[in-house]
C-alpha cells in the first residue's frame, strides 16, 4: 500500500488537523469530535445545514463548509458513517434557533445515524429536518444502500440549499428546495481502478488491465456491468444514456458536473466533458453551467461520474449565489 | 494504458474544447492555436501576463487564466513545449499596449521558445519581457533543464504578478515583483508512482512496490534519491530540510503550498500539511496562508510537492488580492 500517511489508524485525525491548519480563519473543529464547522457558526437568524458521512470523499464534505453552503460537516472514519452523537454535536454547534437541515447521502448507516441524531435533537427541542440524496441511477439497492445511492449530485444540494438558507429562508423552504434539487438530479459513475482504504490495506475491488466498471458506487460497490475499456466518447454516451432515460430532460436547461473519482487527471475530465457537451447539444438540452473537477472522490479510485441537474429559474439563481466554500468552483 | 480518452493523438485538442465548453463565459481560444485567453482580453491599460508550457500539468496553466492572474496560457502537447509562434499569438491577443510579461518555467524548450516569441514581438514593436521560474531545490540541471527546474511555485508567480498587473503597475514593476517571488520561492516534490503520457502508452519511470522517489520533477525527471517508502512525517521532513537550508527562513512569514501531483487523495495532502505545519511552527516560521490541493500536476502521477514562499507586506497584499481564476483557491 503506497500512501502518504503515518499510522493507518490515524488518517482521519491527521487529515482533520491538516485541514484546520490550512484554514484557520474559516473552519473550526468542535473539540472532542470529528465535526468541522464554519468558524462563524452559529450564524444568527439562518437555517443551518449539516452534512457528512464517511471520510475518503474529500473535498466532500468539509471542503463545502463556508458561507453560502454548509455550516457543518460530520466526518466519519474512511467509508464509515459517523455516529449519531457526532451528528448531534454538529447540530448543537450550528443551530441558531431557526432550525437545521441535515443533508444525507442514501447509505443505510448514514440514514440511520442522521435520523437518530434528529431524534436526539428533537428531545432537546432543537428543530431538525433532513433530506436524503439518491441521485445515482446505476442500481436499485446496493452493498450499503436500500434504494439508490447518493453520490456527487449531493454537492448541488449543498450549494442550492445553502444559498436558500443564506438568503434568509425558513427551514421548510430550505428543505423544499433541497428536495426539488434531489428530484431533478441524476448521476452515474464508472471506474478504471480501485482504491485502498488505509486501515484495510488492499484494493476494494479488482479490475483486469483492460476492464472498467460502469455504474460503480463511491465505495467501490458493484455497478451494472464490467466491460472491456472503451473510448471516452463511448463511456460518456453509456453513462448519459442511463441518466437521460430516467427523467425527461427534453427542452430543459441543466447544470452539468463531471466529477473526478480521485486519480483521474483533469485532462481526462475535460475530454469527458467535451463528449458530454456534444451529446447534450445534439439532444437540444441547454447547458446553463458546467462544473469539472473533484467534488466527491473515492480516495485514489480512477474514474469519473456525470451529474445532470435540471434547472428552473429559482435553481439557477441559487446555483449562481455566491459561496465562500473553498472547493465549490 | 487505462485512460478516459479517445485517440491518444487528440488529447490536447479534446481537452481544450472540453475546457472551453465548461467555461464559455470566461475563456476563449485563439482560433487555429492552442492558446486559451481571458474572454475579456486584451484588458485596457493593464500589463498582460502569459504563461504556458507542456500540457499534462492541469490546472496549470489555463486554470489560472482569469481576472487577477493570467491573461493567456499557451498549451503545448503533453509534456512538450509550445512553439514560439503559438506564444507569439498569445502575446498579440492579450497585449493592450502596456506590455506583456511571460512567466516561463525553467525547461530548456520552454525558455528557448518563449524567448523566440519575445523576439518575434520585439520585431513588431510589442513590448515583452519575461521571467524564468526555477523553484525546485532538488537538483541542479536535469533531463530537460539547465539549472533548477520550475514547478508548483510558478503558481505563486502567476498569482502575485497577476495582482500587481491588475492594480495598474507598469511592466517593469510587474516583472520586479515576479522576480521577488521567484527569489523567495522554493519547492521540492516526491512521487510514489509514475504517469503515462497518452501518446507514449507506458509509464515514464518504474518504482518498486515499496519505493518512492524524492526530489522528482513534474515530468518524472530523476530526483535526488530512490528510497524505501517512509511515513508522511518523515517524507515531509526530508522535503522541508532541503527547502529550508536553501534560503534563510528564520523569523519569516511564509505562504505554504502542498500540491498534489495528480492521484494523491486530498486526505493525504492534508496529512502532509499537518506535518508541514508542525515542523514550521517548531522552527518559529510563521504561516501566513496555506494552499492544499492540485495546482501543478503530472497527469496521474502519485506524490506531492511542498512550496514555501517567504513573504513581505507587499507580497502578502498581492497574494490576498482577489482573483477570479477558477483553480486558485
């Protein structure tokens, strides 16, 4: 296992400390927890947003903490859900009295633990609600999931719900727009090679030298097919075919995200984006804004995902709203 | 070779098109060239900045085109210098009459071709000057270089010279501050694994499963030692020892860049940053600002570099000056 680490057992702790030392004026850690929050939290008279999940998906989610996006990110061990008490600590630290929305990717452990944190908050009279993101069209049910998985589209939920909250909306309104994003977001990914969870020390799956996996999850969960590697154009077409048949995108405007899984060069992501653009243009789907880069990774997994968000005027305005979160660009 | 590409011969063209399609409101391409410029170029009464070099180092350099940083980026083939005529096209497109500064990484081909472009501009009466960045302390002379190589520290030159130009400085003043940055910037990198240039189709060097290379260049040029892989703390200490003995950093304030080479997860870069911070703090060197992420990559090479920039009040102000370049964060 070739990694820039010290003890595999300490990767979360040292990552969090390294992150805080890089961002001393914008982030702080709730002492005794693995929760990163906006240094200005709680922000008066603003609905707070908390997300999180297993680590290893950086910059998700702590890289999206900042004005206009998340108030807090709860960081579990690598590919492991954070515990309810940690989520509850985040809620207590960011809540300004206007309520907190939890943005949860659809993994059984995350859903259970964030729901339990909501129960803990309810008992203390803190108003909490949550949404579950399930944007991955690849498979129904999966290794860690009932229903569809939540992947890179989650970042659009952070962005748009974050903007809504910053503009002064109530909890119910922030939740409603988060659900609108979820209902209009679809994603699918693929991988060329696996990653190694530091504490495990071996690859999470094996692909032959000429193989790829289409529809893979962000923890290496199985996709829909294992195939001989194809060209960028063919791969993009296969991913988009699955996304576009899921909801009706005809005559619509979309935001596009081409998300690197970890070790795919930006060069290849732009090559993929070139193909995405051409296919959507040929179908008469208008691209409002495009995001190319690493947003939701899987350690050093090689591959990428495509996300389409179908927009209306409200979503466009909120997508464009300023954020200071360092990794949303 | 596992890559998200179509024909290996077309990677530059498709990357550029994918980049433009992702940034239609901020970037444009000079037709018939591989030059990307700010869509608002030439910017009236502003010294223009042009950089570039071989591709494969994305986001360098086109990702740093934008208000407050570069006006143009000349994109060569992968790991190959752009030709003088391409650099000259960039100069002609961005020059507003106030002169253009070329920021060149110290590789023999780049230096020769950018100098020839300056000669072409001289003949047409366009005022052009240039600086050569040579921040890599690892080795004197290298595969493609006489003297020291230019690596990730180049991005600090883009940022600070870009701010100076945006504030209305003259060409001589922009050049002077660029040289001040160069004189105060030192970097060194390491790799755990190689990358594959698409048109070559095989790794650019080979490391055993338990080996790393210290002091490697961003094209896989040899470093100072090939060693058994060590812990993050030990690797960081080795890189910093070399950087810190090169100029006197005692009692100084620095900007830190921990730059991923391509496939190193952000988690590991933060673990490295944690070690950087502790070592600098123990030595009484004050960290003014820290940048952790991918700035100057080598396709999918695994590894990272550390850059220290010794700051004064002028450099701090210019480092903080706003930029809209999407990949400087």
